[in-house]
C-alpha cells in the first residue's frame, strides 16, 4: 500500500472524527498508518505486535476501540473467514480480490479475477444500490487435499 493511499485514509479519518466530535489522538493515526502497511488481512494480535515493534505501545482495548472507529468510518472491513478467526483488511484492498478459504485448515488465499468483478458490477439488482462487495469461496486447499489423499492411500494399502 503506497503512502499516497495512507494520506487519503488519514483525511477520511480526520473528517470522520470531526463529524463525530471524537478526539484526534496520535494513537488513532498511528494505528491507521500501521494498518496501511499490511499487504493483506491482519488480526488484532498481528496489529498489536507490529505496533510493539515500532515501539508504539497501545492496549488491546484501545486497538479494539480504534478498529471500531475505522469500521464506522468505512476505512476497513471485518472478515470472519472461519468461526474462530476474525480478521480485518483495508477496504480499498479488500475490493481488489476474492478470498479462497480452506474449510479444513482455515488458510485464506486471495485471487484477483477481473471478469468476476465486472460480472458483479454489471448485476442488475432492483431496489438496491450495491456499494461494496467481497467474495468468499470455500473449499479445500492443495495441502489439505494432498494430506487427505495420502491418508486414503495408506488406508487402502492396509486393507
Ligand atoms: Zn483480502
Ligand atoms: Zn487447508
């Protein structure tokens, strides 16, 4: 994510905080800046760790609070790929790809498919104005498939 986008995101945040009469704390901007550096999804632990590495120590409560603000400001999206994992992603990034999710190990891969994007854009939906979309495709990743096949082969030779 280039700095140009981050500057834009900061402007959106400033606008939102002003509108909502919320304080423009350094912490909130530092967290947003860090988020702009992630090339992909992140969870709260990753965010916490990367801020720590930059010697920026914020509590998890502050992180959750800031993420809620960024969600409300429409800057990030919340993904729940599996029951256990909640991840976040810059909205501008999330719009560029679809997500392939392995139902067995929970690994998430991203694919960029322009024709799919075009098809969704061209969908004619009555009484509804699409604003944003993100697509989850569930399946089995190649690693899990390989493991299952190996196990099956083992069981077959035993019999
Ligand atoms: Zn993504
Ligand atoms: Zn898998």
